[in-house]
C-alpha cells in the first residue's frame, strides 16, 4: 500500500515537474528572444552594407529581407517600380534602387552614389528558354547583358570600393545547374551562367589578396512564382525531376540559406567555389 502511494506520488510529481519544465522553457525562450544581447548575436550582418540585385521579386527579394533581419543595411535593386514600392512598404528600412543593371555606364554612375558596399549578391537574371534552332542575336545580347556583363560590372565596382577602403568583403552570384550540365532549351541561359562561373574563379584568384571572397550558388529549379508557373506547365519537368535524387525542386529558403552562408564569415575560407543547391542532381 505504502509502495502504491509512493508510486502515485511519484507519478504526480513527474507530471508536475514536466509541466514546470515546459513552462520554464517557454519563459526562457521568450526571454532569450527579448534579450538584446542574445538577439544581437543573431545579427550576423550587423554593420554591413549589402547590395542585392534582382531584389524586386523571387530569390533576390527573399535574400534582401533575410539580410535586413540579420542586421545588414540593404540596398535592393530592380527595375519594377511597383515591386520595389511593395518591398519598401513592407520593410521601410530597406533602401530600394530602381536601376536597369544591363546599362553599363548608367549602373556605374548610379552605384557611385549609394555609398560603401561590403556584400554583393548578383541575383538579377533573365531566362529565355528555347531550342538553339530558334535563338536570335537579340536574345543572346540581352541575356548576356543582364546575366553576365552586369555581374562582371557590379563585381568590379564593389571590389574597387572594398580595395579602396582596405576592407574585405563577400560577393555571391547566382548561376544555374545548366552552366555545367546540358539541359534542353537552356543553351543561351546556361552559357551566360557558365561565363559567370569562369569569371568568379578568376575574380577569386585576383581578389583573394584583398580579403574579398567571390563565390557562386548554382541551383536546380527553385520554385519562385515564375518558376512554378513554367515548370508546372512544361513536359520537361518530369524528366528533370527524375534526375534529382531528392525527387523535388527547391524552395526559395533553401537557396537563400546557401547564399547567406557564402556571404557570412561562416564561410571565411571559401572562395572561387560554385555551390550546387540541386537536391543531388550534380552527384549523378
Ligand atoms: N528560380 C529558378 O528556378 C532559378 C534556377 C536557376 C537559376 N536562377 C537564377 O537565380 C536568380 C534569381 O532568379 P528568380 O527565379 O528569383 O528570378 P525572377 O523571379 O524572374 O526575378 C528576377 C529578378 O531580376 C531582376 N532583373 C532582371 N533584369 C534586370 C535588369 N536588367 N536590371 C535590374 N534587375 C533586373 C528582376 O527585376 P525587375 O523585374 O524589377 O526588372 C527580378 O527582381 C536569377 O539570376 C536566375 O537566373 C533561378
């Protein structure tokens, strides 16, 4: 009988202890979030100024918002005034800049007026996906002007600024699995991104001595609104999915985390690297 009472008491005690621990954990978590010192430790980009192109929508928009929440001052570049206004309304601290980055000299001039930059994300890009039998000179010129030449121009501008200030920095460009692998209808797009990867390796070799790291993130399909529309419709998605070991396309946060890693000091010994975010596609 005594043993039974003891066990009953023990059972009650354990339940009470569990409830207390749960309550304490919730309170502890809440006070951690409110503790300015601890919340500051999550602000890994505090004091940094970041320039993000292609920030009016898709991946670039998400990168810009994450960088802001992690403490950076963000300059978000895009062409669409409306999309930039929506971003600015959501987070007024993000500085938006309407700029067509394919205009070499205009971009050079405008970017001289925005102040110092520590982090650059070359995310703006276009893709006109079609057979090589139908490509036009205009499409080639436009794709290379936006995807390739602007990345080179902005990398140059930011590197010059970092070297002048004698500080290191980090530059990340978004390429594509089609820069390494032959994918139907991706000839111009893939070629424009391959050039960015070659440029990145050479830039890393030249800029390493100044503490400037230059890397790429190379995704498989990432389901932005636009990508979702295209890949849900096309017959090609079934055969592409079959070649991805994880059997799915990527979500926006999955590429954003890779970009943030390469921008941050957590990757301080990595430069000249192309990081695939491809569910294992490149391992096959
Ligand atoms: N999503 C994918 O599946 C995927 C796969 C492989 C690689 N990528 C690459 O990842 C990057 C982001 O892709 P995403 O899917 O987020 O693209 P998205 O939704 O189509 O957005 C493209 C962004 O680039 C900007 N942009 C295009 N031309 C520009 C120009 N001349 N000047 C300034 N900004 C310009 C657009 O801004 P405006 O509309 O305001 O001009 C927009 O913010 C691109 O480089 C893309 O090639 C994406």
